[in-house]
C-alpha cells in the first residue's frame, strides 16, 4: 500500500491509504455530500450467468423474450445487430475458443478468460482511474476451505483446456489468483432496471472499498446506454460509488457487502465465511438495532415466551414459503404468508425481521396476482418498518418505497401513492442518480401521479375514468414476476 498516492490527475476526490486493521482502503480527499459520485469504475469484464445465457443479452445484459444467436459459436445471444457489434471486442476471442472447445465453459471460466484476454491485450492497466492492478487484489486462496479450493482447482484445470493453445500461456498460479479474485470480488451485474441479478463482473477499483454494516457510500451499477444505433456512442457499463451523506476529507469510504436487515451475529458470520474477515464496525460491536429486529409488539401483555414461540414458528413458515416460491406456486405462497402473518400480528413488533420478510413476500406476490388493495396494506407496513431500521438513504429502502408507491397507485390510493413515489425519488436521486433508468422511470411516475392527484382534487369523476384508461394501457409495468434472485448482495456468493 502506498500512502496518499494518486494515480489519475482528474481523480482528486479519492485516494488509497492504509486502513488500520483492514489493509488497503479508500478515503475522501475533500468533503463530499449526499449523492456525490466519488468515482465511476468501468466494467473490466462481465459474463451472463449460466442459468440465463438464453434469456439475457450478452452485451447490454437486458432480459429479452427473443434473442439472436451468434452465428459463429451459437452460444452468445444478443438483442440485435447493434448489441452484437457492441459486444464483439469482448466476444471475438471467446467465440473462437468456444468453437474449438466444442462448448461454452461455466461462468467462472468464461469470466476468467475474458479477464485474461483483456489483460493480454492491454497489459495491467485496468482503467484510466488506476488505483490498483489485478495482481495487487486479494485472492484469499489461503483462507479458502478445502472444498471450495478443490472446486477452484477444477475450474483452473478446465480453464487451461479451454484456453487456446496458440494464445499466451499462463501458469496455474496466475490463473488460480484470477479465480480467487473472482471468488471474493465478483460483482453482481443486474439487468437494466437493477431488479434482477443476471451476471457477474469485475470492477477492480471497487475491490478497494472496505465494508461497514452502516456505510457512508453505496455502489450502483449503471448498464450504460445501448439505445443508439451507432455502437460508437454507446456508454459503457460502469459502477458508481455514491456518498450517502456528508463525508469529511480524510474519512474512509465504505460500502456494505451484506444486507443490514440481518442480525449483527448473522452479518458477522456471513462476512467471515464469504469475505474472510471479522467485522468490527460500530453497529456489529454495539449490536445496534438487533433488539428492534427481534422485538415483540408494544402491546400490553405479550409475554416474552409468546414472542419466542412465534419467532420460531416464523422460521419454519419462512422455509415453507421459500419452497413454494421456488416452485412458483404463488397461491400456496399467499396461503402460507397469510397464515403466518395472522399469528405474528400483535405479537411481533413492526420491525421484527421475520414479520418484515413475510410482509415483503406477501405484498410482492399479491400485487403480482393483482390483489392491489391487500398488497398495498402490506407494502405500507413494510415501509414503516424499514424506515426504522435502514439508513434514510439506503437503496433497498428507496426501492421498497417505490414499489409501495406503485402498489398504492394501482389500488387507487393516489394521494398516498404519490407521496411514497416522491419519497422514493428523493432516495434514488442519492443512491442511483438522475441518469439511472430506474430513476427515470420513477420520475415519469412522479409526474403522472402528480397530474392525477391534481385532477383527483379538481374532479373525482374525471379522475376515475382517466385512471381506468391508464390501467388498461398499463403505463407502469413495474411489477415483474417475483424473481428468486433479487439483487440484495453486492458480490456474487454461492
Ligand atoms: Zn442487448
Ligand atoms: Zn460467437
Ligand atoms: Zn459490521
């Protein structure tokens, strides 16, 4: 680690430093405010998940019903010619390798290969904001459990088989390092709207940002603009590190690798298992808000025993619910949730995480099944609970407010709906920024609900007939099928 070294002339806001007890870290060199972008890191390499290769464009990572195959390898799939052209630089060598290997290897190997091709072509320069090199990134190979290490060795072996004989040859050690880096730094790449995880990528500079359960920054993926016909004008996939509030000069920049809704013990365990460190952040040390997350309702006469009993019951029901959800049996999901929610009512606090989980699923599935009125009730309870737990500028909180706002709009509660959409917009302006597709959607929704609200106040009859028409045309297609792989974690973990 090089104290205070700056690599890029335009990059004066951040610098690498030695973070006590954490190794290398990043800190601010001047004061920044909520929503300020500390850096944008272009994607070094990314691949679509094995499970989604036929459903997601390999260039822009959009989910599409119909994709066109690459005529050469018959593996890569694209929205259209424009996306294919835009993705050709990254796919060219992969395409030839897949053809001669006879099939496409798994996502880890595809990502490692894309990284190596790019390294061979461009050397160690990973981006113009050169804060680190791939060689310097931690691989944690020595911390890995025996089982995972075995899997990694199989991947390395298959990689060497897949890698063209005529290309530059690599040692087992250097390839193992890359797989180790991918294992602990592979970033979840989401679809355009950020609603579903569809792939994994590497953003080298992001790897320098250390974890805190109550962080001062958030990281957001912007898939770039692939809408123009001319490939030359496409903007690149990148992540942005954005400040959640005021950060003073010299303060370390942190993001959270895990969802804050977990109890401190559980977060610590996840971080140890997946990222190989013991979290000593203030919230873990003080077990901040753990009591709220497991609390009983503030109703007279709920004995501690009863809270414990319903908590244990909830764990069982959550398992059942997850299984039904995996089978896409949504009526069964609703049945299980309703049964559980009834038992939890007036026993668990509105911040109890098992109750929040049930409300969240119930709200989401009910709105998918178009029971908007009931869905809105749970969405609202959930927002009330989240507000007491999350940082006011948490992205998850903003997205939840947005969904709740749309659900209220769908249920015909225009005033509450508009209010929630406005609140969500304020959060997303900080966490996602004004150019992110989801913020743009939200802005359109805010304008529409504002207009409707004005109309509603002027003339209710006209409002209702207009709403009917709007619902028929479905201008707000926010409610996709409840997906299993939401985007909760930052990094891809097994
Ligand atoms: Zn595309
Ligand atoms: Zn191809
Ligand atoms: Zn912590």
